[in-house]
């Protein structure tokens, strides 16, 4: 199982529990504290791998851990629109968005290892001459024993005036996660790992053409169980976290914003350069290496049942995405 890295020079964590007051006030106070902590300095002497048990019991010298008890968020948005600034008729709009989120952290031993974890935040600089990220300042956020549950519905998705359906997520849960966040030039470096489950994801325009995925789990692996049978969900035992980016190896998930200066990306059938329609325009470039496993207990489309899906030991060292793409829909 792949283990996140943590700052060394640790102390036993002291959880700051926001247990009093209404759920709404509890959430606001917790978020305000997180924002304020972003400005705190921290010095660490290096990085080393920590076990999940160690991560739950310790935090760095300048770090802080947070517990939340019975925090609830209800959110409703009439519409959220993404628009092409050069052509307002080109847009994607999400309508009638509703979500309900409940969070408990530091109140129970969710994974049964006899230690109650918290959400921990640290800021530190890597000091290791052998590391490809030596001297890099990083924000480190990690959570364990998180009783986090979210339901989300989108009443309608509209693209340029056309309704393309609705979507829903039932009981999204994330019992553990870790995040490393840094920067480079005009971009962001990060590593994010989590164990995520969803009871159900559905998308469609009517019951007859609805895609339904049930029993979704993203994790590090499932194959540590000798009795594991990919076609039999009753034998599945998830372990570790599904990870995007590998910051310790110098291969983080990167997000950059740039201006396209390439006149042509390809030639036509006659060998003549095809003018780049994106020339001079800005775009977002994302490189998203990943490692982990994905399993879905059941997939259905309308009344058709396709059974289980298992994608184990996914390893992508480079997955490059540009938004918008180089062709902008031009062959």
C-alpha cells in the first residue's frame, strides 16, 4: 500500500474540537480557522513515510489538528453557468443544484485501529539533498477517521440551450485523505490521495436512458485480500488511497495556465500546415499521473444490467489534458 509522506519532527496532536454551538456556526468557525492557518510559517527537517496509525496520532511542530462534531451543510443554487467570454451563446449551465453534507471528525474510530484521528494542517519546507523536491515549500493537509457523507443532485444540465439530462450522487463518503500543495512559476503542484465510496451515481434524461453506477469505490488496492474475487463484490476489501500525483518523486499533478504560441499542430492531407485556431489564446494544461484501483459493484443503463467492473493497479505516469483542446473541434 502506498503511504503518504509526512513532515518529521512530530508531536502528539492536540485536537481543537469545535463541538459547541449550531452546526452552521461550527462549520463557519472551522473554515475560518483553516483560512487563518494558511499564513502560519513552519520549518521541517525533511520528509519520511508514516504509517496510517502514525499519521492519526501525530502532527508537525507548527501544525494543528481539527475535530468536528455533527457539522451539517445544506446548499442550494438555482443555476451555475460556465460561459465562453468571446461568444456568450456558448455555455454550460447546471441548474437546480442541491447538496446535503454531514461531517464528523475526531469523534470516533472509523477504520477500527484503536486510534481516533483528526484533520491536520502543516506548512513546511523539504530539506533533503537526495530528494527531487529539496527546498520546496509545501502545504500538507491530512485527514483520518472522517465520517463525511454527501448527497448531491443537479436538476438539469444545459449546454447552449439544450437540456442534456440530470445527475445525482448518493452517499459520497471519504473516510481518509491527504493533500500536498505547492507552486511553480504560474502553476500548481499537488498530490491528492483519498479513499472514496459512493452508493450510487446516476445520469440521464429519462428512466429508460439513465446510466446508473452502484457501489463505487476508489482505493489504493483490493488485491491484498487472498479471497478477493473481482466479479464478486462480497469479497472486496479496499485498502490504501487512490492517489493523483507523486510529489515526492518529482511527478506531481500539475495545473498550468498559458498562452498558445504554436502556429500549427498538424498538417492536412496535402502536407500543408493547418492553422491553429487556438493561436494567441489562453488554455489550461493539466498533467494528472495516478495510481490506485477502481471498482463498481454494478453498472446499469436503463433496464439493462452489466454487472461489476474492476480496474486494479492503475498506474498512469502521465495523463496530459488541455482545456480547450488544440483542435477546438476542428478535425
